[in-house]
C-alpha cells in the first residue's frame, strides 16, 4: 500500500518536472509588467498586442510557418519515397540505408550547423529561406522515413499482389492501396517534420540573416536584449502550434 | 477460359529445389486441385501460374500463348488468397469493383457487374459494408466475387477455406462447386485437405517434396494410388509391410510376416520381386466374416452412422475397420475377412 503511494507520488513529481516549465511560460505571457516574474502581479494582454502589432515579430512568425511548410512538403515526399525504397531492398541494404537516413538525428546539431554554415557561405545562401528549408529538411526527413517505414512494415504484401493480379499497375497500386493504408504514418511523419522545423534553433541561428529569421531565432535574439514578456508570448504561440499539430495527428490517426 | 500447360516448370530458392521440373496440362474448364502437405510445392506452382513467382526453368502456356514472362497484371487470372487479402480500407463493393475500375469500365457497367457477382455469391445488400464488419465466410465470398468479377481466364485459389470452421467449410465447398458447374472456368485450387479436393475437383494432382506424385480423378487416386504416400494422404488406410513374391499381369503377391498365405492384389507400377512393398486395405473393406482370420477388438470409436474398430491380429498387425454401426457385435473376439479385389500392392514412398 505504501509502496503504491510512493510510486504514485514519484510519477506525479516526474510529470510535474516535465510539464511545469512549459506551464510557467504561459502565465508570463499575460503579465502587465515589463519584465518576467512568476506569477505576474497584474494581468493584461499588452504583450500580445506588442507581439502581433510589431512587424518584426509578425514577419518572423510567417517566415517560420513558411519554412516549416516547405520542409514538411519536401520531407514527406522524399521521406515516403525513401521508406518505400528501403522496404523493397534486401536486409543488408535495408540496415545500411536506415542508418544513413537516421544519421542527421544522431549527429550533434552544432556539427551539422558548422558544416551547413560553411557550405551556405560558399554558395551565398546564408540568410535565405532556401538555406533554412534545406537544413530543416535534413533534420525532419528521418522522422518521415521512420514513421512511414513503421506503417509499411505493417502493410500486408499480399494486398499488393492481389491488386497486381486484378490488373493494376505499380502507380495505381501505390495510389489506391499503399498510400491509403500508410496514410497514418505519412500524416504522423508530416506532423513530426513540421514541429521539428518549427522549433529548430541551432541550425537556424547559423543560417538565418537580417531579412529571413524564424521565430525561435527572434526569441533568442530578443531575450539577449530585453527579458520582456513578449518573449513568453512568442513561446506560447509556438507551444499552441506544436500542441495543435500533435492533437491533429492524434485525431486523424484515431479514425 | 483457357487451357493451361506447365512445361518443365521448376523453381529453386537459393539452390534448394522447391519444385522439380513439372509437366501438367489442364484442359479448358477443368477444376484441378493441387493436394499435398505443406512444403510440397503446391503453392509455388500456383504462384508461378499467377505470375507472382518467376520459374527457374520451363514454360507456362495459356490458351496456346507462352506467358512465362508476362507480369501478373496482364495475365487475366483471378486469385483468391489464403486469408483473402481484401483491401481493408474499401467497402465490399469497392473491393469487388477494383479489377473493373482498373480496366476503366463505365460507372454503369461496373455497378451492373458488381451487383451481378454479389448476387451470385449471395452477398446482395452487403455492398456498402466495411470488410471488418463481415464474418469469415462472408469475407471469403467477397474474395471470390472480387476474383470472378473480372471474368478471368483462370481462377486460382490458395487454401481459401483454411480460416473457416468445419461446418462453413462444407457449405462453401458445395457453393464453389455449384458456381463452377454453372459456368465451368479453368480453376486451380490448392489445399492440404483431402475432403475439399474430393468434393470439388475434376482431377487432383497429389504433390510431395516438389513433385506431382499422381494425377487423376478422386476415384483414381483412392482406388488406385501409385504408392503408400498417396494411399495415406487420401482416405484412411491399413498398410501391411512385406516383400514382393511375384509380379504378373498387373497382379502381385506380397509375403507379409505373420501371415500364412501371401496377400494377393492389384499391383501398382514400380514393384519388383524381392523388393519391399506394402499391401493397402481400406478400412471399409475389412468386415466380419465367419471362418475368417481371428482378431481381437482393441478399440471401438463411434462415428455416428459408422463405427471404427481397431482389430489386433494374431500376427501382431493392427487393422482398422469402418463399417455400418450394426455390423460389429459386442464380442471381443471376432472373425474377419475381405474381398480379394480390395487389396492393392504398392511401392513404399521413398
């Protein structure tokens, strides 16, 4: 009995440890003061006004959404194709290709950042949307490959044989049988790709420029100048979008 | 609908022969069953026919045309898979219509043919159902409908009844037989169940270890098996091992240790004097006969209209008898016999 009590308390503490920092930032965004203090002495929406009225914040939010959208699109198309290829290859090629595609996840971000920065400088891409999209795609692609790969493992190969036997060509089979059945994996991969891009900081700091800058980079810059609750507003906006994407995924995959 | 000819078809996986070179001619409209235990090569042969496997050697000729290199989608064959392989994200009607939409038929034509085949397979009114809402028997019929709606040249079935319970299996067997009789279409049916094979087939090819051991009607196989493997695989059998005394004019005599007289019977091919062989005596041929061999009743198994009796002979041999329930009295020691024509002398399967 006491053992069970102890276990429950431990679980509750762990959960609090994970969730509290996230929850702490939300009240800070509704503060009336010019600095972050928890809990705020007075409440207001003034920093939300500041955030959405300031062109520089709006532009970075839009840039973040744009980069995340392109990243998601490219990762989903390329990652699904890669997963299909991996599923078709023999066991040895399969292991090799899987570790190759998962490489960027295990490589330290700072190593990738330095490498990408030097290449972006050489090609004059620093500070462009394209540089950010390329960098984010490197990080997002493995999640699509993984998610779609898991869905493909669960796909009954005989369904494809049955479709072929009924006269369908490869692309028709992909469109009418494979894709609908791996859709949960594709959607899951897309959500991961979007979130990965949306809150990526390290590569973005290196590759962003004065004109193109994502929201996390802007928050990081702001926090070094002034520790105002507008930073908390930016963070809350990110939190809402990430949670929104994750719940959309849950809803879609439950169907 | 077409004739099918396998000419020297073989298949090896990584140097191991799954199918030895096989010749098999199937006339148009025949229902042929490939019968054998797992690993006998029957599914390999079926998959080669469907185009899912490329043979290592040999040719496949359908309706006079060599289709060995043709991909599955150009073969016009309808396949019913073990566990059906129905598309889980489509309704019954969408599953059945799949092969027709691929062929870009008109909406009306598709609707008409789907309705027709659903009626034929007793699935009227189920068109809008999801696959997971159907019972096993209904799923089996959807699989059959999906294969038949494209009016295939050849219908292929891979143990399609394996997942059904016994009662349902019987019903579906007769259903498939009825559909085949109504419009005979060349059909290749794979099973390890002898009863299925006997109920539905025009001819049965018994397979073992990658070869067709015997090809013939159910009666051929049951009454004139080529060896002890076929005898064991179709029906119940008593096999008495012995040594061939003589072979003459399709008859042979077999000396069986413990029997005063050699057993005489129809000889299968491949026997030679002095070689080992077995005498086949079907249980239904073993009957009570006054003045016959003495035997002790070791076990009685009630089977409804029949009774199976295990008889121990003085020689130490054991014989099963299956006769009408009233034939064996309650006595423990009986005298038994059989018609001389009931015995076949068969080579032992190597």
